[in-house]
C-alpha cells in the first residue's frame, strides 16, 4: 500500500519522513524543498508563494498541477482528489492541516464531507504534535490506541447513532446521550469496538501539551 505524505500550508513544526510519495500543497511545496525532501507532486493555486518561489517549485516538482484561485475546492481537497485518482488504495497522512486559521482547520477536519473524498475517509489521517485525526464510515470497527496519545474523542457527522464498547466510558443503548462530540474517552486493554448507523465518525486521539 502506497504511503503518501501531504504537506499543507498550515503549521508544519511537526512532521515525519517515512513515506513513499511526498505531496506539497501550495506553500507546502516550498517547505518540502527547504527540508530536502522529494517534491513528487506540487498542487495548488500557489497564491501564497512569490513568482521566484513558484519557479523553484515548478523546476523541482515531479508532477505539477496548478489550479485557478477562484474554485469550489480548497487546495487540500484538490490535492487529495488527484492523489486518490493516482493511488486509489493510498494511506494519506496530512501535515500542516491543523492549528492555523480556524476555518481552514475545520475544513480539513471535515474533509470526508466532500463527495469525491467520502469513500476514502478511512485512508486519511491528519497529524500534528498533539493530535491524530482519523475517520470511519458507518458500520462496525475496532479502534486501536496510537503511541504517545492519552485520550480519544469521537465526533459524529450525520444523523447516525454511535456505540462504543471496551472503552473507559462505554456508550450503548442503556446509557446513550446525544452529543455532537464525545470527548476525553480512554482505551482499556485491547481495541475499542465502535459502531455507527449512518454518516461517519471523526476520531481524535490526543494528549495535553507538556
């Protein structure tokens, strides 16, 4: 399975390097070059770089896709659409998607709401130094803890009913209460068993800043 790293234009103070394909989104392309990483794909409208910086990106990119500034999709959405067209089974980790402008952060968190990305929700992961965001579509799933994170929260998008088993705070028919986000849960021994009747669930594994 192809492991893709997508570098967006937000906070890139945290990232890792163990990937097969590196994708720069707009100014994220310049960041890859500055870090000495491969710029396999460069995608965006590039409105956040100078003409000299764009010339450097253009000369270095393995694949360059430019988009108009006025468009329906964000640069990150466009990049994901193009990557999944090229690598339908890819696992995509996105750096620089969190911690910047709040509207950008929220758009990134709700990426699976885009009709061309919903089928790939379980293949998308957003990461920074404090958080990992993943997704599961309606159905039954087992969720395992990631190293270095202490808490897990669940945000349901849609009208589905969420149930959780083998969690510190289970959620089932006996104790169900409706919330947009069920926050600060914890793993016990083994995986949390998750079921959702409709829509998708945003899973946030997180920790406090030390």
